[in-house]
């Protein structure tokens, strides 16, 4: 329902950038906000994280075909993947486009402290590697034991057959 036929242009703001964790995976979280009552559709966000003053990209991410509701915000996640960030100051560069020719460009510095890194390490970060060695050892012993029982039973049967043949002579 609308009061006017005039479309309200969406706007985007970058509120906060910090290191965090969702679903046990470390990531950089950029809080994006649409403070206006305009809907953003076909939203595309492209990010890169570098150390302050350097050009080498540490993390990068791109997502498209997103939408953002009016008067809302959300944490855009940039997963660390196999990269382990060290304590220090980083720069997030975020470019975003939406349907209607809207474009936003943000550059924001953020700091990752050793305390944050330690707290993220204490949580489950990646799926645990399972050691199946003892399962293989137990399976091997079971197979050898079954083979020994089968051989014993076959030899016992052969001996009984030999004994029956000698008795019949």
C-alpha cells in the first residue's frame, strides 16, 4: 500500500566492521543498513579486505541477486576460509550496486585484536578431522578372526570326513 506513486530511492550505509563467527566459521562482518523506505533489489556486493596501507588482498567475496528490505540492516559476511587473520588493522573496501542504477562505495578500517582471535579459536572453527585408524585395526582383527574360524571349521570337517572314510573300509 502506498500513499504516493513516487518511488523512494534506497540508500546504503556501512555501520560497523568487525571479526566474528557464525555457524562455527570465522568471518569479517560488515553491517549494512538501508535507512530509507526504498526496497533494494538485484543487490550485488563485492568486497575485499587488505592490511592497512598494503594492496595485497587478504580476503575477498562477491554475492549477487540479493535484496534488502526498507529500513533494515544485516551483517554481510566475508568468510575467512583457510586464511587465518592476524591481529592488526585492516581495510574493508565494499562496492555495491542495486537495480535502478544505484551504486555505493565504502572504505573502512577495522581492527582485529589478539583477544578476538583467541576467542574465535576457542570455538569450533572447522569440522574436526576424525581418526579412523582404530576402526581399521578392529576391522582387520575381526576379518582375521573370522578367517581363522572358517579355516578351523573346514579342517575339522575334512578330518571328520577322513575318519568316516577310514571307518567304512
